């Protein structure tokens, strides 16, 4: 399974589209509150600049998440 699209949403949610046609909403705010090094992502400009490659979403060298974390902590959604 690989990422095919990442879409920043309101309230620090990322909508993650996967190559198996599944879609997951990942609440990054929960991670911001839990892990101090991610607090730079409260900057909306930085948060909205999210990138992805293969099985990883990232913003910079300090802030990234692997697909396993996203699936484990995310919420599957139905297609709109």
C-alpha cells in the first residue's frame, strides 16, 4: 500500500488517499499535543506544505509520519 495524495483539512486533519482506493483522515493535532517536536506544525503555512513519498508523509527532517502510524491512528472514511 502506498500514498497517492495528501490533502490538508481544517483542524489539523490530513486526508490520506491510498493506492488501494481507501481514504483515511489522520488527526495530526493529537500528535502535536502529545509530541513536543511536532509543535512547529501549529504553523498553518507549514502544516499545509505537507509532502509525501512512498509510505511517508513529511514536512521537514523533524516532522514525519509513516503509513503504519497513519493507518493505526487514523480514521477510515467513505468516499464522498
